[in-house]
């Protein structure tokens, strides 16, 4: 299953629509950029369960239109800490 299909199901979206797919792909791309900026080495997100979970949570949070809900969620921060790549000896 492609990452977008997994994210759609986890968001409760069971249909295909070109505009909605573009919106979701934009959220996925934003999530990937967010985690790369946080130090993750994301190459193939579909093969990493932790990356999938982090991307889904990011997308769920991105769906909110309430500005008060746009916070650094503690689970999101935990994902950031767990997924960072530590380079030793460089």
C-alpha cells in the first residue's frame, strides 16, 4: 500500500478525489520536510513504521483549522527524538 493510501485510511478518507489527494500529498510532503528538519534521515517512509506513524499524526494535526490546536504535540516531539539520526565521529 502506498503511503498516501495508508494516510488516507488513517484520516478516515475512503474515497479518491484528485483535489483531496493533492491536499493529502501536500500534508505528507510537509510532514516529511518537518521531520527532515528535525534531523530524521527519511528516504523511504513506507518502509519505516515509526515514520508512517509520525506522518499520520502530523497529517491529523494539519487537518485542524483551530489555531489553538496547532501546537507541538508531545507525541510528535517524541517521534522527533526517536527518529533523529546521530552521526558519530564526523
